[in-house]
């Protein structure tokens, strides 16, 4: 393993932590504002990240709760996925990467990625139905804009996890024959 690989790996860990903190702040902000809006509906126009859902709230509370719940769920799943990425990066040893724990963590990340993609797709379809009913959901589009990319990324991560699993099996066979 070269010194460059080690440096890149450390930079990846730092970037993963920064993304995790950002996603956690976003999810926490959405949750706190949602709970606050339950008790004080006047704040719906001044939600986290300048999210103004007052028109949706006035038109249909059910739509407001549903769409806001989708935004919270997608944000939470992204934060949890990056928590698992951080866990993977902290347990992965570049000198011996093929371990059962690493393989399981990669599978877990692929499942979270697929969940984010499918939930984002479902949220986007629900938002489009609400748009047809005359409810403006354009403020929430940023939370589920990348649903197809997450599904595709889940497929790639799953393939990597399967390769890791096969690598572990080959390593175990090799260790038994020596």
C-alpha cells in the first residue's frame, strides 16, 4: 500500500464525516421544525432551510404531514447511510480488506441506498399527484431529486459487496489449502 493510498483514504474519512454532520444537521432541523409546527402552526411558513409550506398546510394538512414525513425519512436515511460509511471506513484495513464485517457493511450500505432511492421515487410520485390536485410541492423537490441515481448507486454497491463476499470465500479457500 502506497503512501498516496493512505492519504486518499484519510481524506475520504474526513469527507465522509463532513457529509455525515451536514446530513445530521439537515435531518435534525427538519425533525425539530416538524415537531414545532405541530404545536405552533404559524411557523409553517418559516421552516428549516427557508422551506415555506404554508400554502400546502392551508390547502391540506394531510398532504403537509405526508410530504414533510417523506422529507424527514429521506434525510434520516441519508444520515444513517453515511454513518455506516463512516463505520466501514473506520473498520476497513487496506492491508487486509476482505473480511466478513466489511462485506456485511457494504451490503448494509447498498440496502440503505436502495431504500433512499425507492422512498425518494415514491415521494416524487406523491408530489406529482399533489401538483395535479393543485397543491404546490416544488419547495420539497430537492429532497428527492436523485432517486434514480440512488437506485443505480445501490446496484453498483451491491455488486461491489458481492465481489467482496466472493473474495472472502476465495481467501478462506486459499488459507485452508496452505
